[in-house]
């Protein structure tokens, strides 16, 4: 497999299910799809809410990159960026904490999480080896029966 990428530009909206489904097209393992769906959804919601301030006039830019060893998503918003000290994936000890759960989930769904210097582009990557064998919707292995 050679390097392949796809670019997606979409209005800043919380109607994210069709976009997440499209972004996950290369992932055939249903278990990996479910985990990555959670992480991608959190990243996109954060970009819409915190980055773009739920402004429908602003856009999200997403690039999906497929390499022989990795599948990578880059999510970019038009905001000022996440401060460096807020980029970690640690869950705050306070049970009532209202912020930080999304980043915690993102860090646990992906093998590699990186931020641009400005903090308004998040790169999420998963190793292909972690994706397991492909499973169809009927539960058959990738070779069929």
C-alpha cells in the first residue's frame, strides 16, 4: 500500500455521525471502529465547541492519511488553539470536573496524539497492527466462509 490521503472540509456543526462514518471507512475491524469512533467524535466535538465556538460560519478541516503502518487523522479548527498545559490526557481527580474527559478518551483511543504548535490542529494515529482482522457486518472473517 502506498501513502494515500483524503481531505474533508465541513461546516462547524455537531451533526457529526455521517462525517465520523466517512472518516472510518478504511477501518474494517468492528471492535477498532467502535473505539476509534468514540475518539474521533470527541476530537470533532472539541473542535466545534471549543475551537470554533459552535460558529456554523467556521469550518473544520480533516485529513485522513493511510500508510502501510498507520492510519492518521488530522483535525483542524479555526480557533486560537489549546494551551500547552491543557493538552495532556490525564483525567482530573475531581469527580465533578467538567473539562478534560474528552482529551482523556482521545488519548486512550489512539496510539499517538500530537498537537500543532498553535494548538488548533490535533493529529490522531492508530497502528494498523492494532486493527486486527477485518470483520464484516455479518460477523464473518475477512476471507468469508
